[in-house]
C-alpha cells in the first residue's frame, strides 16, 4: 500500500446561495483518509454530511479549501476529467439504489464500462462476474423492479465496483432496507473493505456505523468528533 | 450506444411513433410535391419543345372597311416575298408564310374534316416537325403549286387506318393530292388542340386550288424562327425595320403588321409552373420544419423525464459528450427512420397520383436526396438543443430530481 492519502481535505468550506442569503453547508473541514480505511460519516440531517459526500464524489466543488483525491488536487480538473474520476476511481452507492429501471441487472452493472470504452462482450463478462460476487448471478436478465430492495442494493454495489475503484462512497446505503437486509449489505461492505477497498459511508444509524473502524461526526457543517472505534483488520 | 437509444425509444413506443410521424409527413409531402411539380415542369417543357423553339409569329395588320376594323391578322398586308426577305436577315433561321384553313378530306370511303395548313418547307423547320415516312415537299413544289400533301398522324389514322398513306391520293375539297409523307407525332398543342390532326400543303396550292384568295401571294401570318434565343430581340428590331421599309410606312405611322414572341409566352408558362412547384415545395417544407420542432419538443420532454437517469449516468462516469451523443443519437434515429418511411410514402403517393389522375410525376434522385438530407439536418439541428441541455445538467441537481 502506498502512503499517499486517498482523501486529503484541508480548510474546506461550502456555501449555497439561497433566497435568505448565503447558507454555509460546510465550514472549515479537515480530513485525511488513508488507503484501506472504513469510515462512517455521521450526523443529524442538515449537518452537511450529504454535501460532504457529494464533494468527495466529485459531483460538487468546494467554495473554499482543497481536496486531493489520491494525491491529485481535484479543483484543477475539468468536467471530463472529473467524469473519468467518477468512472474509474470512485464507486457510488446511493440510498435509493438508482438503478435504471428499463435495463436488465447485467446491463445496469455493466453501465460504467460503456463510459470506459470497453467492448460489449467484455462488459457482459465482467458484469456477470460482479453479479456472481454479490450473489445474484441467477438474476442477470431480470429487471430492477422484479427483485427486492436488498437485492437492488447489491446490484448497485456491483455496479459501483465494476471498474475496480480505490474508493467506495455509500450514502445511507441501508436507509431504504429493513435491518436484517441492512446487515447483509453491511457484511458485504465488510468483505470489500477486507479486500482493501477504502470505504466512506454516510449513515445516522449507530448499528450501521459500528461496522466502520472510524467514525466522523458532523454538526452544523463542522466535524465535531473523529475517533477510531475499531482496530484496522490485519 | 445505439442499443441504448433503441431501448429508450422502445420504452415510449407510441410517443416515438408519433414524433416520427411528423417527420414522415414532412418528408412525404416534400417528395410528393416535388415530384408533381417537376412532372408539371417537364410536361410544359415537352409542349414547348413540340411547338418549336425561338419562334415569332408575324400577323398582318388590321383593315378598316366602312368603319369596321378587322383586328390583327384581318388584312392581307404580308406577302410571301416578305417572308423570303425576312429569311435573309441575320439571325433568322426560317420564315414560313402560313395560310391556314380547314377542309373536308376524302380517301376512298373515308372522309374527315381537318386543319389544312398551306406553307413552305420552312414551316417544318420552324415547328421542328420532321417527316417520319416518305419525304417533305420542296421549294419547287411551292413554286409550281403541285398538289402534294404531308399528313399528321391523327389524320392518317382516320383516313387510311392501317394502310400506308405514302404515295396514295386523297382529295381535299375535290382536288386530288398525292401524299408525300407522314409527319412525326406531335401531341397536344399549347391551346389543347391535337396538332396531329392536320395536313400541310404548299402555300401556293392552298391559295390557288383549295381555299382561293382575293390576294394571291399575300398572307395573314408568317412564322419566323431565329437561330438562338439570344438574337430574338435583335431580330425583332431588324424584322420590324425591314417590313416598315418594304411596306413604305413613314416615320410616326402605325405598322400594318404585328410581331409576337411565342417563346416569351411559352417561357412565362414554364416560369409560372416553376413558381408553382417552388411554392408546393415551400409549403411541404413547412411541414418538415413542424416535424423537426416536434422532435425537439419530444426530446425536451424526454430530457426532463430522464433527468434522474442522466444524473445517475453522470455519477458513474458519463462525460458531457456521452450524454450529448445519447440524446442526439435518439433524435437522429427518429428523423432518419422517419425520413426513410416518408420517402417511401412520398414516392408511393406520387405513383398513386400518377395512376389515379394520369398527372405526370417525376421522382428524381436529386429531389429525394435533398428531402433526405434536409430532414436529417432538421433532426440533428432540433435534436442538438435538448441533447446539449441534457449534457449540461448539474449532476447533483439531476440526481436529486424526482
């Protein structure tokens, strides 16, 4: 493993222009995440954790401060280069799964590969491998609305992982699932983390956050606590 | 990418078909209108070239008897020698004096009333009317007023049936005439008359033996053909000058003849047909434009509807140009497929029009190509704006869209 931080954030602030004036969503945030960490970002709604995730995922840009992903400052990148980062370096898992309803599960999983310029046959082969990894190889030709929520989230995780990203970002991945299914999904995250993938997960459930080694609490746009809760597995 | 576009279109089949229909109707209308317009232009052109090209018609002036004026072509102020003199002018190809009339014509048990034209061999040149079997009469036939005739196809059919008329003798108002030749098929004239229902005989014979005239050697009408269309204005001036001189008309006095430019009449007919077909094309183009706007409309709806999908695609690494291409491709497929169906319908419609009404239609490769490329361009043009709108979406906004 390299010593370069996957995420290095310094003095980051983000404010939005609203009708009531400038609204500060994030205020002077500093955070460094090393390769292989499993971090839970916690906090009440409106604490800025979603905005923080969007910036981490290169979907949004900070107003002030610097963000280096894998040692590269993100601010200097143009839209196409950001798209490339989202495609290759980052995998996204959303609370609402965000699968494309008209496509088979295989095509959903293979979608990022289209934007990597990979041939159809190769795309399908890799999508089938990923589906097997999340235990859904028998459903490859089903549509998203034919399977359960937990299964949909597995498909979304397979999609996020297909380009072998260094960083997996998950925004309330268990928020729409019952607790038992949520635990299954978390078990999957644990397994992925033990393979070496860096995971940042937003949640407000303490049970879910327990799976992480490190918990970062947000309040009113600031980090109020940052503690190691569990030793990194050897 | 193509598969993606196909899937998106399949998901909203009815909408896709309706959008396409706009394009189908536009292209179909353009192709149909253009082929009808071009057909009309071609028909007019045929009629004009059958009439003969670069033609003047010279009419004698009016006479006045007891206060009753006869109008143009009323008197016999022109002579055959006027025509000969005009033929000598530079730029004049042929000048044929004409004595027209109609007469009952008899061959064996058959008789037929037809138009009998007394003229000279120059008439055939001016009208571009060749003899298809036998031979034409000559200047010496005109000089000696021989009883020879050239007959049109309709007359030949009515008098001789399947017999070969060449060398046979027919009677025009009791006078026997030898048929020297049969004229080529000419078809309908500008005035709608059957030009093949006629007989041409030497003008001298017509005046002496058939119609009779008070003024032998004088005619009411001379047909003049120039070498090219460019020399027509010049020829008009020199003919007028020559005739005024020959008729001893003083400065300031009215001419005792009038000169008409037939080609100008024909040209204006051709021009009005051209304008008509342009107009048809323009109206059809409007529907093409409406079809294009339909595409834009639907694509905009589609972009709005799929905002969230666009957000997801961006979150997993789609670049601006990937999204742009995806939506543009849909617009292009709709317009190209619509175009193709429209093309087939337009061609089918044109053929149907031809079958049902007998209207001449011409489906030219160029008009098909123009319609196709215009429609494809319209599709790309109107598809570009919504596609760009999709590509420029902010990923976060798009992801949050419900």
